[in-house]
C-alpha cells in the first residue's frame, strides 16, 4: 500500500489502483488483530489495471481482490454484506461518522472482525 485509505490505493508494482471515496463505515481489526477499515462497496472503484485485478473467493465467503502481477491483496470484498475491508486506518478520523447498522456490525463480527466503536 503506498497511500492512505482515502483516495487512491495502488498495489506494490503499480499495475492496479483502486479509487476510494467517502468515509469508512467503521474501523476495526481483522482476525489477526491488524488494523482495518470497513468501507461500503460502492465507495470503491477500480482506477486502473482491471485486467490485472484478480478477484478470487476467500475462505470466509467473500472475495479477495489482488494484483496478478505482484500478488498484493488490496482488499477483501463481501458482496452479500455490501462492504469491503482494507488494511490500515485513515490518518484523519476526525470526520469519521460511522453509520454502521447493528445488523451489519453483527455480520462483521460473524466473519471474525472486530469493530472499534468511537467511545
Ligand atoms: Zn501489483
């Protein structure tokens, strides 16, 4: 990842970039405790390298979006729950207004993620 979660995310080799807009639904941790942000799927668009983007099923019912050339995983998408999981937290969370419904939070937790609420 060469950029923060806002804006453009480019894989290691630069072949694939994703454009991310808006604000994350929530922040949290993945199953290994790494910091991740949860985004609505419609906030994510392929900027370039659609031909190099390898979308393959992961082991939790979602899809892994990775670069065919450098193998970097850019995000995990969960179509049926309508969110994408990206590594890292936005640098500026001051504007963060999570609008995570409780059903969606439950779904995240069922998938093994932890949601950090801004208490
Ligand atoms: Zn790449």
